[in-house]
C-alpha cells in the first residue's frame, strides 16, 4: 500500500470513528468506568479488529507494551485505556449497559460494513482477527 493510500485510509477511518462516537453518545449509554469490558477474561469476549484498524491503532498508540499479559488487552493498564484515540471499532461500540444492547447491535453492524467498504474502495486486503494477537505481530505495511 502506498503512503498516500495509507494516509487517506487513516483519515477516512478517523472520520468514521468520529461519526460512530457521536452516534454512541446520542444513545445516552451508561458507563460506570469499571473497565470490565477491557478485561477479556472477566468479560468473556474477544476483541476483533481489521488489519486497517490495527495499523491505525499502531499509529495512535505505538506498539503493545511487552509487560502486558498475553491474553489481556495490552493497552489496559491501571484500569485505563492507553489507546483512547486509536482504539478499534469494537471498543468504541461495546458497553455493558443492558438498555443499550439493541442500539449496540445496530451500530456495530452498520459501522463494520463501512469499515469493510473502506477496504474495498481502496483495494486493500481484508482480514478480521483477534486484536491482541494482531497488534503483537510485525506490521504488514
Ligand atoms: S484498546 Fe482500550 S478500550 Fe479497547 S480493549 Fe484495549 S484498553 Fe479497552
């Protein structure tokens, strides 16, 4: 991928995330900042992201800290996210508030389709894989 294509993709992904964040805020979802959603073992889920999202995360948060546990999100430290600007769609859309469950499903589907469309529009290979594993891999670009 050329540097220009990569820059365009990152710009478009940032705009997509901003639109998603606005829609999430409009739902008035409740968050008590317990951090359980970032502790995958406790929450019982796996965070997936596309390679484009992983590349964007690297650009906005650097490499995964080596001291982090292999099965936890490496950016969850001292009960805080240290990848706030670069966190992937799954983090932005997921909240444990039961009243938000239906809205979450709709937002996740719609915005994931838009991420896929970004790949297609720029002819970029698409891979959707566990975030913690791929962020630890050698960058592909
Ligand atoms: S990137 Fe941030 S929000 Fe997402 S799981 Fe990791 S610590 Fe939590």
